[in-house]
C-alpha cells in the first residue's frame, strides 16, 4: 500500500499530470524508501510526509509546468531546491539523524 495519495501530492504541487502518473511516481518513491530507510520502524505519518515531499519533487522534475503551492518564489529552480531540501531534512531525521542531549541538573542548583 502506498504511503500517500495523488491528492496529497497535489496538495503540495500543482501539475497537469494525471493521477495515474503521479501514483506511479509514488509507487517508485515508496519502493525506494523501503529499500533505503528502515521504514518498518518509522511512524506512518513520517513515511507519509517523506513520500508526499519526494513524490511532489519528482512531479516537478517530470512536469515542466508544475509549481509548488504556497511558495512565494516564482523561480522554479528555487522551488525545486527548497522542496528537495525539505525532503532531505525529513529523510535525515527519519534515518537516525536526531540526537537528543539531556542534561540533569540539581533542582537546588
């Protein structure tokens, strides 16, 4: 089962692509996620977020008229760069890139 839907991807990017084409990209992205990430240990909402961003990025690469919704920049290259950066950050965090440091200090201090 796919981690996201074509409608969810359309919530990120406006494209003339058919739903079937977007769904095919989602299937490829999700298969790659399963191969490269420890998807079994990720929460469904994290998998969905990565899948949506990555699929939207792929849609923008495939459809030269696609634009990212809600983006202030009309520069397509900048939209792609920001979308890729956001996707890469989610993957980095999901792939164990989070390090938390907890310091204990006495209450009386």
